[in-house]
C-alpha cells in the first residue's frame, strides 16, 4: 500500500534499502560475536596468567621454605654468643690439634645482622685467623673446612710464602706459608639451640688423598724442585756370552716425586731397561756378548713442577773365561809327632795287700786313669802293653817293647825312649 504511493524511483530505492538491512544486521552480528570471542580470550589468558603467577609464587614460596629449612639445618645455633665461642673452639682445634698448623692468632670480629623486609632473619660472626703451614696442611684445612656441613665460608685468604737466606732479590723459599684467613659463620634466628661441630654426621664423605696429591706435585710455594740423580757402577766385568742384569738406582731429595728411567744410548740393540717395583731403581738386561767394552747412557726424570732430569753413562765389559792353570799337587806335610802320655805318668804309691804282696799304684795325669798292679799284671799306655816285672817297697820294674825300666814314685815313665 505504501509502495503504491511511491514513485517508481522511490520504490526502487526502498527495495534496495530493505534488501541491505539484513546484510547489515548479519555483519553487525558477526563483528559483535568476534568482539565477544576476543574479549573472552583476553579474559581467559589474563586469568591463566594470574593462575601461573600464583603458582610461580607458590613454587617460589616452597623453594624459599625449603632453602630456609636447609639454611636452618646448617646454621650455627640461634644463640650467637654461645655459637661464636663453640665455633671458635672448633676452628682452633681443627687448626692446632688435627692439622698441626702453627697457630699465630685467632680473633673474633664484629659481624652483621641479616634482614628481610626489615625483619632480622640471621646474624653473622667473623673471625680472623693467622697460621703458619705448608701446602699439604693448607689443602687439608680447606678440605676439612668445606667438608663440614655448616653455614660458614672463607671471605678472604692471603698467602705469603716464607723465605730464608740469600740476598734481598734471591730469597729461597722454605716451603712454609703464612696464611691470613677471614672466616664468616651465620646463625639463623630460628636455628636449633645446640649443635656439636665435631659430630661426624655433619661432615661430608669426601676423599682428601686424590686432589691433595695433584696439588702437592705442583707446589708453587715450596722450594725449587730438586734434580734427580741416577747412579750405577762405572764399569762391570762379566764372562763373555753370559746374560747379565745391571742395577741402576735413582735418588731424589723430593721424596714425593716419582722417577722414570729411560735408556737413551746403548751399544747393544737387544739391551732392555726394566723398572723395579720400588720406583727408585731399574735393571738393565743385557744378553751375553763377545769379549769387549760396551757403553750405555741412562736418563732419569721426575714428575716435579717443572720436571727435571739427569743422565749417567757407564760401561759393561765382557771378558773370556781364563784357562785354569794346572798346579802340581803339594806334598803332604809330615805327620805331627804323636803325644805320649808316658811323660805324665807317675807311681803314686807302693803298698802291701792282704796277701802280703806289693801293689804299685800308677796314675796317668793327662787322662786321669789309675792302675793298681802287682807283679805280672799289665796295662795299656800310648798303644803299648806295659807289664809289671817286680815291685819293691821303694820302686817298680816295668817291661815295654822288650825293654825294662825301674821307676820310683814321682819319676816319669818318659825317660825310656819309646817309638810312637
């Protein structure tokens, strides 16, 4: 009805406008939906960001709580006065009694209060330590100091090598060090009240030997590395064709240095240098050679810092075995004269027995033998048979080897010549 009252041009314009209205409404709806979707995404990601921030804060709080608990477990006791005295005693015992350093001074210093948001959370205590030690003791001190599970640290350390003798510009280091060490220990306000620093449970189970050996071999503060010395007999003689071993020894004033032997020159190609188990000697193995003189040079080097070496030359002489001389047999020496006991034989008495016969008593002084004989009896002396011929009150007649002698008491029998 309304369109019938419009002119054709107005009707066309009205139709165009009416057809565009749904399209505009569609575009408006799409853009509204997109706007709402983006707004929701912004709100969602904002919410997720807040959630992440809260979770991060919670995780940070948990880590802070764990770290606080960790610090609390490693802290000095809460009473800083008592803790300071106990820690000073532990430090003194560690230096003087365990490591045997020469303690020059151990003095407490003023510490500081640690705060968080103006709230005290801990208090530190500082100590000044002065000792005289060698590098081995310094290494042991650092090992034991940091092996103790405690809130303590070394803030500063000044190492001054000691020197002796020489001029001002040529001082010789004696291996001793003067150490000035600044130590700081921390006590948390909520730490345990008591703690034994010597408790083995507070110490880390770490080995000192390996890295101490590596450090000591490169002791920059010690005396200069000594040159090793190799020694062997200047010359040795052996029978031609005989395999031999020549001992070579090395010496080094630095006991901890390890020695290495090397054969640098040999006139025998098959010669070999075999190190001994003691690390301070070696054997030069040489196969048997014809007669002649053979030269060798041995080098020994240590593992000091810096390494030093030395050489030694010596000779090995092979000689043919000499032909033994045949000497005529030596004449046997004449036999020694046989000792005759007759010279020490005496008549010690002459008596009558119960049958009214005279009995002569004879004693051999050298053997202690005693005989009591009457006429007709015999005895053996000097492998001879002696027979009593007759006995009178003051003498006795004796027969031996078809000879007769008459002897009185105390007269030796040897006046009679008797062949041995």
